[in-house]
C-alpha cells in the first residue's frame, strides 16, 4: 500500500488563465516554504485555463489539480481536498498577495486557530498599495458587507472578502462548504463562526495585481 506524503502546510492557488503571474506565485510560495523551513507543497487548482497556466505552474514546481466545475469556490475546495497538508494557505494567483507573509498565518494555526483571515484594511493593520483596490470596493462594498457579516454572525473579522487566508484542513472540510463562486469567501467565515471554530485575522499587504486581463470578480454581481 502506497502512503502519500503528509506536509505541515499546503498552498492552494485557484487559477484561471493566469499565465502572466502563476510562475511568480508558485515560486514565491516555494520560497516561503524554504524560508520557514517546513515541509510544504503548492497545489494549483486549475479551473479550465485556456492559456499556458498549467504548464507554467508544473514547471515552476506546483502540483496541478484539474477542476471541471467552474467557479472560485469549486476551484478552492477541489484544491483543499487534494492538498496533503495539515494546514492550508489559500491565495489568488495574480500576485496581489505576498505569499511570503505565510508565517503570520502558520503561527496562529500552530497556536490552535482553525481559520485565520488576512486583513487588508489599514484599520486592521493591513496595507493597500496605491491602485490595488478599486475605490468602490475599498470605501463602500467591502466595509459594508464586512460590517453586515460581523453583525449577522457575531464575528470579529474586519475583512470578510480578503483572498488570502489560512486554516486547518480538517476543520474546513467538516463545514461542507458548497458555494461555487465568489460567495464562497463569505460562506467560509459564516459557517466557521456558526460551528464555533477559532477564527482570527492577521494583517496583510494587498499589491497591484500583475494580470494582463480584467479581474474575475464582478463588482455588483459578486457583491
């Protein structure tokens, strides 16, 4: 019987036509693993890319999982199920987040946290580089929806829609998350709070993304 190697941490990166940035993302994840001196891996959950994203990711050192069911949530959960790490750090494949900030998440998880959300907002210690977040998202959409989430689910999370977060793999799998699209991000926090998981946050930096095409997020539909 062949036993798969178990890691302390898996990076899970959803990917859809990210040929311009996926190599840098994978390399940054591997560098973070090396710097932290842990056993880790990078899993790219490809959601039907029609460019060279898959080939680039594999050459950079990632393990690619093909995900037929379209949608951000579907891609993330397929990657999580395929991951071999006790902990998972998920993040977008457009270089908008620094994966070298992974130790902040790992520290909280090692201390007993179940879900650790990144906080981009300056009032939570985060940094938003100039031009990294649209005006409407920064000053209306994200603050209002995050406030609503805190009220509805008695949560202390300040940035409900931050795309980089870490969690215990087994704890998140038990939540049976099912939202296929961008609403998955809110579902994760809501169900974690309702289940009584230990939810925390750490400050992160939001960078200007490096993709050469419009973002997959649709302001009004996804909001």
